[in-house]
């Protein structure tokens, strides 16, 4: 396994950054996860576009030109002989003596790792996953894909301890924002596909955007709006989307069965359409 750190390709176990890296000191950095399916990067352009936006919002300079980053990514896929894998890209404001203010002339840190993955077992697609709801305790710029992830770390652990795959976070109005590492979708009791609209309250998932695009292409109607936990509990279907899970059916929320307790047809159809959009067979 080969990692990339600031201009060098190094064996994964020997890769390191400075102890005064601002990613380590302040979580002053951003990241992207891109899934490689059958040797191809899924939604690469979307992820790089969002990375550019995250950097801009935090005034972190590009460590290398976007075109160079693309070349490094291609090289990482090649050097790791990645077929089914997760590519992780992190950019921080760089190493500097510890001080809250931005360093003058920062040299941002670029780290890329590649990890082979076996995709989730088919049982997850057949049975669906359980989610539990929890208060959304994050900051107000959730649209930035920052490496500051403590609320999600806490949330995922809580979900795991409750026997659930994912946590759905809920705002002060009782509306679901999103999953700890995914976007949340329902098909309402009336059969309408609903997912929350992009705003500072959620991360605008690249998989989310692609699924909306394929829904549009297929003439599947949808609403981008918040929904409450009560509405989700009464839904016909529910699912999550993310780069690592694509789209996974949700069949239990807070221990309560959704619909007939089996993965629903619209979620299944959208997953299939998304895999077609990627131009690959579903690895599950
Ligand atoms: N929302 C949050 C909070 C996430 O962390 C993620 C992905 O990790 C997503 C949504 C899904 O985004 P994407 O589809 O770009 O992976």
C-alpha cells in the first residue's frame, strides 16, 4: 500500500505529517472520499468540485494545481492497483507553530491514502439497515466537508452500540438533517421521494446530487425539503446515500419497522440507476 504525502509516494506504514500540522492541532482541514469501483473513480469531478469549494470557504490554498491533483490521484490508483477501493484525500492548512490565526504563507498539507474495500455484504441490500436518531450537535457550516468530525464519531459509536448502521441527526425543529456520514432519503406515505435541500445545515452529498440527476433523467419526481422523524417513521421507504455505500435501504428507524420492513422498490431502482450512471455493475 502506497500513500501520498506532500509530493512523495511512501509506503503506507511510513507515511506521516508534522505534529504541528493544523489538521492535527485544530482540525483545520478538509477531505473527500472517492470510491473506486472496478478501477474507476466514482463521481470524481463532483468530489473535486466540492473539495475546491470547501477549500475556498476556509481560505485554504490549493497545495497543488487541481490538474496536478488529478494526476496524483491517477498515479495513486495505479500504484495501489486499486480495483475496488476508497481513495481518501485530505488537505489541511499545513504545519505551523501553534497559533489560532492563519499562518503567513501557509504550506498546505496534502495526504492521499488508498484502501481496498470489500463492499458491504449483499445481506445489507436484502435486509436493509437500521438507523437511530439523535440530536444534531454540529456547527452551522455543515456544508463544508471539514475533518472536524467529533459529533459524527460520537454519533456513529452510539448507533453502533444500538445495533444500528447509521445515525440520523435531527435539528432543533425535529427535522432530520442527514446521516453521520450519509444523506437521508424517504419515500413518503404518499409515495413522494424526499431529501433535504442543500444549505449550511447539511453536506451536499455528491452521491445525493447524482441520484437526483438520475431521478430527473428517469422522470421520477422528488421534493427537496426537510422531513421530520415522525414523517420518516410513517414513510413507505427510506434509504441513505454516500460515496461508500452508494444507496442503502433503511428498514428500521429507532427500532420501528419502515413500510413492510423490507427494502422498497424506489430505493432499489435508484441504486440500480446510480450504478448505471457510474457505468459499473453493482459490486454487491
Ligand atoms: N453527509 C455527511 C455528513 C457525510 O459525511 C457524507 C459523506 O461522508 C455524506 C453526507 C455523503 O456525501 P457523499 O455522497 O459525497 O459521500
